[in-house]
C-alpha cells in the first residue's frame, strides 16, 4: 500500500468551483485552494497571511459549514475557518499552535481550546438548523 500524500502536497484543481460543488468529505487525490472557490470571501483567502502561510485549502463539510485550513494538520501553526454555506458572513476560526494547543469561538459562542470541541460545536449548530 502506497503512503498517503500529505494534503498540502496533493495537486490542486485547475478549474474554479462554486459552493454547491464543494464535496462533503475530504478529498484524498487533490486539493481545492481558496483561490479556486468562486464565492471565497477575502478573509478566507487571507486566512494564513499573518502566519506566513499562503495555501488555504478546502477540507470538508461539517453539517452546513465549509471547513478550510491554512497550514498543515499538525506539527506547525495553522488556522481553520468554517463558513456557513448558506450565509458566508457567518464564519468561525480556530487557531491551532504547533504544540497542539489552540483556541477558537464556535457558533455556540463558547471559546473552545480543543479543536475537536470546536468541530463538535459546528456539527451541533449544523444539526440544529438542518
């Protein structure tokens, strides 16, 4: 079995995508950079600038939220943004530090210090309005 390619090393799509085209699950063969998402707000495109990160890539849907990441999944600083697919002005960020600590306010208004808890808040908010 071949080793899994790191998300950042997967080839980017070469065509633009719209919100309705963003897949529900993570993609293992390619990545979708924020520059290819037609409806991407400027705040998403600039998500990792202060961390020196240029690549912002789509990860998956969590309920009604679109999850994006600037930076690697572990071992270095990263920032996540979740945007409500129906209202792109509704967005939440989580800062993940290289040591695994982090923080971000979720749609429940709570400051989460664990990434998993932040994602669970997204899932719960998505289920509450689905």
